[in-house]
């Protein structure tokens, strides 16, 4: 079966790929299992060598990889280059820190010796999305590989070129054949892959619905899973906030990757006394962002990844307006080729509207008025999601208290946009998933945390 890649900026087909057969998939799984048996015996210094070389290759091939992302899913070149650099930083970070994170932990008990060891599980299935087609994969795969696991990637079908490129980078860097392998298959194969005895665990970044299906299948086979799912991140703007800073950060976060990010800001909850001023600043900055061909220098907002996704986003906007939201800017599907959607601002958004209750995966901002701080926090937490959140205030101690103790999310920021960092754990709560990626917490997710006691 052929899988085609369509340039979302032009609507033109630019590549096609042969889907792997069941026999090819099984052979790749067997190769991964065999490679992992040898890999898990290697010292951390040995494991680190190909990861360090992978970082060097990523630096070298940054422009080509950014171009590939622009062609496959519409990411502007500057944002694509930054994504590649972040992947390189991830390789370098775990190459340098995995041994420390996974060293035996001595525990004092009545025994002569007792400690906790961290042992690899086997082969990890990584089911990854199209929106950050390199970063999502490296974020999951690099710590898993440094922990001694193998990884097989089932990537989104519209970014198979990126999937092949990732495998090529790891192979050139010197990972043993099969230790990282790409499976060119559709989503219909995921259930069977999880059930396969050669798969020890699964990690998914994707929609909440996809996460529930993966969790159900993994649970049926008693396999560990980590799920990073959807989000409707609230950014709370208090009366004492630096409104110029808040508006700039909020717009930048809402429009990163054309709004197609689970940790992009989506709901802007502003206390009443500064709502109008914030709204004016916000709309002006949204208007100023340059929408266009992702291959052109200076483009800040590219197309949506697919036309069907663009059309679904527009339907959410129209439903919200019908329910009483007010359109301040944008909201019209442009004529012409591609899957473009304009930066759009809705205000007077309330619970019960699509723009409040659902994840809007595109460049659409929802402004929500709050009476005061308590009301703003209540509105922020009034969601089934819990991935990221931010608060803006000149009183840093106040912001820290709200972020640490009152906002219900896995990642909370003060006067800044939510983003992942290899040094910090990343993940959500509620219907945004469970488990953590990155940092010492993420690298331990796919290990056997083993107690050892010596009499």
C-alpha cells in the first residue's frame, strides 16, 4: 500500500512511501529485540557515544531537516531549525547525564546492603504525532535508548519522510542496526503492535481519544505506558501583570507551530479591570504576525498540517460564535490552495462553548473575562485537560504560589510560556495523560525499578 505526503502549503503531493507488510514489521521487531539484548549490556559511556554523534549530525543537517518538516507538515523554517537544535540538545543532555540518573541508589536498612537498581525493559513502541515530527520522537527515544532499551517508531502517516530521516541519523551515528527502527504503518496497526510479545512498553503523544485506546490496549496486555495527550492551556493575566509582556508571550505561545501544539496557550483568562487593554494589545500583535509559505524566510505562521484539520478547526470557531462568542479578528477560511487558517481571536468566551471546552489545535485564541484572581484560577482549572498553564503578575511570589499550588497542570510557568526542557520533567494530569518524559523522572519511566537486598 502507498502512503502519500501532501505539502500543506500547496496541496501538492511530493512523496510516496510503501507501507511495511506484516512480515516486514515482524522482522524489524525481531531485529530490535536482538539488538536490545546486546545493547543493555553496554556501559553508559558506550551508549553515549552514538548519541553524541547524533547531536553532531543534527547540527550538520539542520537546514535539510527543517526543510523536510516545512514540506511535510508546514512548519516555518526558523521554527524547524530550532526544533532540530532542541533534538541535538536532548541527545547531548542524556548522553551526559543518564549514568547519574540511573546509578544504583543505596538505601539504609537492617540488611547488610540494600539498593535500588534501574534496568531496561526491552523494546519500546513509540507512537508519535506530526506536529513536532522530530522533537516528539527524540524526546521519547533518546532517554529510552540511554536506559538500555530499543525503540520502534510508528510515526504519523503524513510525516513518514521525517520518520525515515530520524532512523537515518541514528544509523549514521552508530546505533546498532535495529536498536532504533521506523515502522511505516498506519494507525490501524497500533493495537496489534502493542499486543506483540516483543513490545515491552509503549509511549504515545497524541489526542486524548488516541491515548484512551492505547491505554486500554496496554492495560489489557499489562504493559507500561506513558501518555502525553491534548491540552487547553490557560494563561491567567492578573491586574498587576506587565500587559505588554503578557500579550507578547501569549501571542507567541498561541501561534507557535501555527497553533498546532498541545502546550500552546489556548485560553487567555484576563481579570476584568485589564481585559480591554490586554485585548487591544493582543489583537494588534496577532495581526502583525506574518502568515505565508513556510519555506520563505520571515514566515511566522505556516499552514495547518492538513485541510481536514483546518476545516475541523473552522467548525469549532463557527460553533463558538453561534454560542455567543464575539469574533475580534480572523475567522475566515482563505481562498486558494493549501490548508491555511488565519490567526483568529474570539472574546466573550465562556464554559459550554467549543472555544472553552475543547482543544482548538490551530491559531485561534479564546479570551475569557474573570472577575478577580479567584475567579480566574477557577476558570483556568475548569477543564478536563491538565498539561500546562501560566500566570502573569508583577508579584513574582504571588505568581509562584499560584503556579505551585493552585493551577491544575503538569507544567506551570510564571511570566513565561509553557515549554519542555530536557532538564525538567514534562507531562500532564487529567485527560492530558500520565507519566513523565525528560529529566531523571522521564528516563526512569521505562526501566524496571528493582529492589536488591543482601543479607
